[in-house]
């Protein structure tokens, strides 16, 4: 298998005003659609059955894996807004799913820890989450699943390069701040 050479920012042509994105070939659109639909479906089921939304589930997963974690760490790992994580932690604490304690090395940082109730809820939801994953991947054979995971990991690791390329593109093509430009400038 040969690797395709990644295009450099200088290889990209600025589209004309009449161009549109080809959604059949625009990978970010597919990733977004899939993620949004998986999240919305999971959230609907988890709310109906467990009274837990997708954000709480994501926090439960990390807490079950890590044992204890701060809102800042959750935000960094899964890309969720830190304020959303903090609100989620507050609701989880009110429901008795977690306790929080001050970090022993940084007294300003609050660390969340699953309670036995939180761990039990995680176990209940995990069965449904794994069944959803099984159904989602059922159209692929094991080799395809392994390849998909490998590619997704590589894409995830490449995100800093995407941000750098975006910043370079913006500097080159849009040197003025948004408030100082008109549409089309």
C-alpha cells in the first residue's frame, strides 16, 4: 500500500466565488454527519432510559477509565468545552454519580471521582454503547474495522497540522482581521 503525498498549503488553489464544496467527497462533512447522528441517537436513548445525556456519558467513560480526572483533562482529551464539562460535573455531583476533591498538588484544581452509583450507571450504559458500536460497524469486516481505526488515529494525530495549515492559509489569503474586511476581500 502506498501512501499518498499530503498536499501542502501552497498546492491549494483559492476557489472562485461560484465554487461549492463537493459534499460527496468532503471528508470533514462525513465525519461531522456521522458524529452528530451517532451522538444525537445515543443521547436520545440514554436520556430516555438512564436520564443521562451524551456529555454525561462521555465524562462517565473517562472517569471509569482514569479513576479520577479534572474538567480540564476531560476537555483536553475529548475536545469538549471546559465550561460544559464543569456543568456536567456539577449535575453528576448533584445526582450522586461523582464526588469532587481538591487536587493534592494544585489546590485550585477540582478532581472528579466516580461514586459506586456512577460506576454502576457506567456499566449499564456501556452495554448499550457497545451494542450501538457493533451495529454501526456491522457493515465492515474485522480487517476494515482495524484499518478504519488506524486511519482515524492518524487523522486525529494530524489535527495540529490542520490547525497550522489553516492559520497559514488565513494569514496568506486574509491578512486583515474580519472586522476590517468586506465579503470577498
